[in-house]
């Protein structure tokens, strides 16, 4: 027996409903709802998934034509078949134009009625199968293309659509349960603490997550902060105090700016990582810790080791699990997402309406080096929103900021034998000034997505001067 989907019969005459029901059930169509009051049709469709309605045209309360309009408005997937005594071509055409699947005139032949209903139900089943298959294919495609994460929520605070960052998220999901220490590297402002918090959220280390910046701490302050002290350990230590390593028991302790840690503190940290032991100040009795250590730094530890500024044994103990967060200039596809987010939170913080950014803003920001990365971008957007009055957000504050920063970079930058970043290789034939000029203009236009105003700002010249150069180059070609 065919497994037909359900249908609804609507007619104000009860004997007709009984006749149609009997006829359909003899053909294997079992799931049939009947109503003799047209006012009950819409409420039933809201409660039940019914793909086909067979109804009369002339009924008290609500006519079949009115029901058709409501059904097509609120339930466009539901098919409608009319069975009526009105043998009028104009009415039939009007109903079909409004979306009726068929228009049958009483008395209708049994075979014609059964054929029309079966066709509608089979078409509905086919649509459902196609929809289900399409949904399955789209879900599978999305999973494969989006490289779906198992713990998507854990990374919700890190706004990104960048492939490098997504790859880092997958790596984090792999190593989050490891007992080994984790080293997070990246320039200032890239979000190292957010990444460490995501590691904690995914892991089973459900004690507290605590973070401390160890830069500038001498050995005594480092030991007191991390390991605590016993009463009388030093002047003013009038009672025992637990260190962060105890408070983070069973959880995670983030040591930020680990590259600035002094040598004696590095030795104590190495002992903690190696065997989980430490000494509170004023105690000669070792204590144990089960806190997981995450270290973060904006310095290149690999280069600090040969310079004798970071212990080699500690470096190799930390680097078994490394996470290198790319700077914002390598995540340019994230800039529109971040700008929109910072515009939103800045506007809410300043109790202003969120301004509309100009289309030139993203190319302008994409041309900037961002030494302060995401933290710097956030400050730039907040400053612009604070100065904003109405209309489209002005580029003025962004341009002034970038210009001032560029002048600072120009005054501090040094060139080595390898040339400036992005410059053509001059190890062979020495380029002429004209060639360098052409290269710089071309590179500026490329980085600004063809925006001449932004390109001119990058080159440190006026837009008119850039136009003159472009016209001269065009004539010479």
C-alpha cells in the first residue's frame, strides 16, 4: 500500500465528505482529515502538516476563493484542489491563476477525482524528498567547505572569517585536552588572551581561568604572585597568602608576556612545568600544583635563546604545543567584520546611533600596517565614532591617525641589505628612479583597491600629483 501524505477535505455537506473519504480510502489513501466548517481550515493547517486541501468553492462563513488566498499567503507549500458545481470557465481560470492545482466540476468522475488527488499527493511527496535531499547536500557541503568546528561557541568572542584563524581553531580543539603547557605567540593586540580563554573553555580543566602579566615583575614579586607566601616571609607578610597557582587549581593559569620574565623566575617556572612543584616564599617545603599553564608572548623566543635572554631548556619545554596568531595585516578579510563590530559597541558605549561607514574605509584600513593589530583598530574606530556627528562616518580621523603613524614609522624605519618590505629585488641591475616611482604608484593603487585618494595618502602626495604621474605614465606607454 502506498504511503501517501495526509490531505484535508472541506465541504459544508457531510454526506459529500463521507463519500469522498470512502472513495479515497479504497484507493489506499488513509490519512484524511475532514471539515464541514471552513472557519476551521486555517487553524488546522497551523497545527498539522497537511500538503493538500480539497475544498468546495461555495461554502458558508468563508468561501473557497477566500480560503485559497489565505492558504497561498500563509502556507504557500500547500496544494489546493477545487470541487464545485460552478461550471464557469472564468471562475476556473481565476482560481488557477491564484494558485489552485486543479478545478473539478461536480458531478466529477471517480477516476478523475482519484487521479487528481493522487497526482497532487505524489507531487508533494516528490517535493519533500527533493527538499530533504537539497537540505542534506547543503548541510554536507557547508560542513566540508566551512570546516565546521566541534566547539563553535568557544570561539564566539574571536571575530574572524579568516582561513588561518579557522585552522588555528581546529588545532586548538586537538590540543585543548593536553596536559602539556601551551605557548601562544603573536604581536600585541592580536587576541592572545581570547585564544587562551577559548582553550580553557574547550578543555576539561574546569577550575578557574586566571591571567597575570609577568612583564616587569622581579623575582620576589613573581614568586609572591604565583606561589604565595608564608607568614613572616618578608616585612609586612603578617599572614599566609595563597598564590594564583593555588587559585587556578584544576583550571588554567595564563602567564602573559612570558618573554620578559627574568632568569631566576624562569628557573622556578621550569620546575613548575617539569614536575608540578613550587615553593611559596618563606617555605622550604615543596607543594604540588595541577593547574595547566598557558604562556603568551609578543616576542620571538627562538631568537631570544641564542641571545641569552631566554632559557633554552624552558623554551623547549614550552614549545611542544605552539600557536602563532597572525597579525591583522595578514587577516585583511577580517577588517570589515571587525569594523562593523567595533562601530556597534562604540556607538552603544557612547549612546549614539551606529554610523554608516564610507565605502572607502575598508580599502584605507587594509593599506595600513596595524602594529597594534585588533586593539589598535578598536581604538581607531572608537575615536572616529566619538568625533562623529551625523550622516556617513568621516574618514578624517582615520586618515590623520594613519598619516601620523606613517610619519613615525618613516622616522624610525631602517633599511638593510634585503631592501624594504614589498620593494623589488635590487640585487641585480640597479633600478632607475623612474622604475621605483612606477612600482610605488602601482603598489599603492593595488593596496588601496584602485582608490586614488587613499593611494595618494599612502605615497605622501596630493591626489592631483598622483593624477599627473598616472597621466604621464600613460603618455609614455
